[in-house]
């Protein structure tokens, strides 16, 4: 799917290269070859109610690590600042991590990856210290600055093969920092707008599309602008012959909108470039995206600002079950 804020996973790598610092979590690019045989991913969840922006950062970091690791991945998680968290909360988070890992393994075609989720909240589990000393481990991915000094000490004990470190400052690179970004999943009230926009390929309209369209309609008071990728822009896409033609995809979107909110004015635009009317229409006030396409929305705002147009508010929903809730998955099932 194309930018203008595609709802699912196509051109994800392109989006992650735009508008972010070099070590941003959103620079996870699919590798043709895994970089490391064994890795450790250190995650910290501050409390039982995890801020959504941090959850999205973790999602992107998990995606990156799964793509770059070939054999074994240890995920070390700490929940809260002490061991007083309820066991049910810890177990639930561990369960969610295994589900997220499997989803990313499917996306990366890396189903052979062996994953071990270990919580520092439990006694007698292997510690980060134990794992960092394993000779087979190549790298530690972490968002904890304190681990940098710790690894320097560990490397003196490891001998010839030092442990590499990939550190990301989530506070500095927070996807919501300094931008008009709202998250549908947060308890805070999401604003409403006269004119909103979203876009995508909308092939084999599935529940991921329906979710994004419904959320867009829920905050739209007057008019919705929906970009649908043209056939020409999809001609070189994998399994392009299985992608429905533009008119079919357009009609699917129109039918869905009319069944949800028929009183709304809808404008369906054929996209022949990545941005469509979002960089030319000053009346659009907000854009609705799934979490992995936030960088595309930021790029659109860069262009709008350069043209003396107001930046769009960015309304975000967390991506879920992207391996199977996608047009690509459906096309692969089609003979």
C-alpha cells in the first residue's frame, strides 16, 4: 500500500527512512539476509498502564530485531520499577509479546526464529547479566542507557567476541514528540474535524481497512477524502495480477462508507503519487493512519508547511495482526 497513509505494511521500509534520526526505531528496514545469529532485546514497561506511544516504539523495535536475527532471540522485560507488579499483569504482557513476536516473524518470513521472553520480575529466571555473557549472543538491543556501561564491563569478560549494542533513546525519538498526534486507543478524547483524509490500496477490503475507515468516519463531521492507489502505481507490485482493478477497489470503499455513515460527503481520489490531495488541499484538517505509517504523515506535513499550508493533525491506531490482516495475505491465498 502506498503512503497517503496506507493502512497496512507495503512501503513500510520507505516510510521509516523519512523524517527520523539515524537511530530511530522507525528505521527498521527489511533485510534480505539476517545480520545476527542470536540477539537480546531489552524492554522496560514502566507500569501496568503502558503509554501508547511507548507501546508503538516497542512494536517497531520488535519488528526490527525479528528481521535482523536468524536463530535465537531473548526478550528481557521488566514491568514497573520493582517486583510488586501483579503476576496476572506480568503474564498478560508476556503473552502479548509472544503474539507480537509471532506476527512479526510471519511478516519477516522468519518462522524458524526461536524466541524466549524472560521477565526480570520473576525470581530464578535467567537475568540480563546471564544472557549477555553467553558466547553465542551477538548483540543487545536496548532502550536503557544504563545498559551501555554495563555492556562495557561484560565485554571485558567475553574475551575475543565483544557484545555489540544497538541503543535507541525512546524519549528523544518518541513518535509523538512535537507533533499533533492523537492515538485512538488512548483514553484522551480525540478531536473531531470537518474534513479528514486517509488512503491506501484497499485491495480485497478486509477488517484492517474497515477499522481505519470506521475510525476516520467517527471523527469526521462533514467530508472525508479517501485516496485509492491507481492501477499504474501497483503494476510492479508483487502479485500485481491478483490485485483488483481501481474501479473495483473504489466501489468497495464507497459501499463501506455508505453503510457506515451515509450522510457524510465522501470524495474518492485516484492516487498517482504517494501523497495525493493531502499536499494540495488546504481544507483537509487531519489524516488517519495506522502506526507504522506515521513517518509518511510527518513527511506530508513537511511538504504542507513548505507550501505555507497548516500541518495536519495525525490520528493513529495501533497496527494489529498485520501478517494475516492484510491484502497481501489474502492475495497469497488466491489461486
